[in-house]
């Protein structure tokens, strides 16, 4: 049959088709053998693993619960998930064009003729027609791999959206941890400020009494009162900051504003983070993976555009049956078939395809630069996070020793002031130094925790060897 000839020719063309356009080659990137700011301790940890739920390494059940909640209810994650679902639909749609689309149809037609005109070959009566058919819509035979390149581009965009979703999850989990630490730090600073106000009130009370008894000047008493009001102002500022931080954390959790209970910062564990090797970083960071998938997609689009230079061959086909009675539609019908191959070739486009090729190549070059920039940013971010984490650990030790020493000095100074062997000025100086040291100790613990969180984020979150 002729239909078999057409189908055989189409199959041969399909099988013998080639794929035009450049195949993807990963761009070269300058990756050092080791991080510049890694110390010996971190080098020893290079072969370790980071658990997928890396926030559990802080050993804080409340924090773990909040991060788990945010990963479910955060709206940025919901948006990224919806975007990925849309790309999945686009990929399925694009992939479907690799195969013919077959449609089935059935019809019934009835026509009645009365008082036919003479010599018009018309008959008087009612006539019925039953028909059924299978039709193939215009199917483009992928002679030069255009449809395959289109599918490759859609697949890469889908993978890029998945990596973007993971990047959003990493950002949200790191943001929840950082906000939690800041809130814990503010709570401890507020407790410290309240202790400072109690001490200032006691000093103000004693100084006022000495002033009334003539043992102290009014200037000294007014200075003490001013210091007390300054302490109260500091407390108010800290409370305002805590309210703002609770708003930030509630937003990350996808909830309306409410009070959030957190652990004291001294009870939050500071984990050691295995940094791994720079070459491993490129396989763990979701933003690097997303940038590479965008590059693969841009590379495939060069082939898609280049296909416009070449002829296209599409095929439309129909196979059907027809009968004047329903019982004979499938048993003894009239058989119908049609095959329509259509070929087209661009003859004159006024430079349109050349312009489209320049655009496709420029987009690919841009994607190459963006990928290399993302790799460089990932390496430098991690190197910086390592350095900041190392230095913040040192500062915790120094500031805690300083705070402990000045706390003991302040307690001794208070006793000496009450018995009159220590001046108010000296007492206030010791108190201010102790308050500053305590604040620095709390802030140092906050910094080491936040730099640890930043390091986890820079490393791409959880991973395993």
C-alpha cells in the first residue's frame, strides 16, 4: 500500500536525523586545591559530612521545630515549588512533541430530501452516514534535532527551577536560624539591661541619700540620675529590636505576629563544620547547579535557532471508516485514508535567522559568564565564611574572659562603695566596663553562631560524601 511507503519514508527520515548545534561542554573554572582561610582544624574536618538537617547540630529542639515548620509554611518556598511545578508542565508539554499526537473522532450525519428536482440525480428520502476516524495532527519529523534540543532546553530549565527551590529552602532555613539566634541574643541583652537598671537604681538611691545628708554634691546625684535614664533608654531600644526580630521570624514561619519563646544563647551549641574541598563545593551549592543548568539550556537554544536555516518536514495523516448503517461501520465499512507530507524551506528572511543566531550566542555567552561568576562567588563566600567563623570563635573566648573578670571587679567595687572606700566615679567606670564586657560576650556568641550559619549556607547546606 502507498500508506506503508509514506510511513516507511517518514521512519527512515526520523531515524537518520542528526542533531544540530553545539554539544554542551562545561566551562573551565579556576578552583583552588584548598580554601585560602581554612585552618588546620577545618582541614581535619574536610572528610566529614554535614547532615541534611544541619540545623540540628545546634542541639536546640526549639530551633529544630521552628525550621521544620518554616520549610512547610514559608511562602517563598511555596512560590518556588509552584514555579517548579510550572516548569515540569512545560517540560512534559515540550517532550510530547517528540511523538505523534493521535486524535479519534466519531460522527453521525442525517439528511432528508423531499420533492427532488428532475434530472438533478437526487432521490426522495432520508439518508444517514456513520463515520469513525483516527487522525494525526501535523507532526514535525525531527530531521535535525530541533525538537530534541527544545526538550533538552526545557529539561535544563526544569532542573534549574528545582535547584532554585533548594536554594530558597537553604536561604529560609538559614534565615530562621539567624533570626532565632538574634532573638535569643536580644533576650539575654534585655536581661542584662534590666540587671543594669537595678544596679543603677541602687546607686541612685544611695547617692540621693548622701546628697540630702550633705555628703555628696547635687552634680554627682544628677549624673547618677542621668545614667539611670540612659540605662532605661537602652532597655527600651533592645525591647523594640526584639519586637522587630519577632516580626521577621514570624514572617519566615508564615504566621501573624506573636511572641516566640527561644532558648538562652548560652545553651545553643556551636558546632564544628566540615568545609570539604573547593572542588566539592561546586557539586553541593544549589545556586551553582542552577547556573549550570541555565547555561545548558542556553547552549541548547543555539541548536534550536540554527535549525531555522534548514528545511522542515511535517506529516498529517487520517485513517477512517464510513457506512450508511451503524451496524456496518466496523464490520463492512467504506475505508478512507489520507497522508499529507509537507516540506518547507526558508528562502528569504531578510537576515532574521542571522539576527536570532546572534541573540542565541550572546545569551549563551552571558550564561557562561554568569556561571563562572557564580562559581567564583561561591568559592569566595565560603572562604570568607571560614575566616569569619574562625575569628568569631577567638573573640568568644577573649570577651568571655574579660566579662568574667570585670563582673568580679564590679562586685568588689560595689562593696567598697557602700562602705565609703570607693568613689562613685570609679564605681561607675567599673560598672560601665562590666556592662560593655557582658554585652560584647553575648554579641560574640551571637556572631559565632551567625557565622556558623553563614558557613553552612555557603557550603550549600547538608551533604554527604
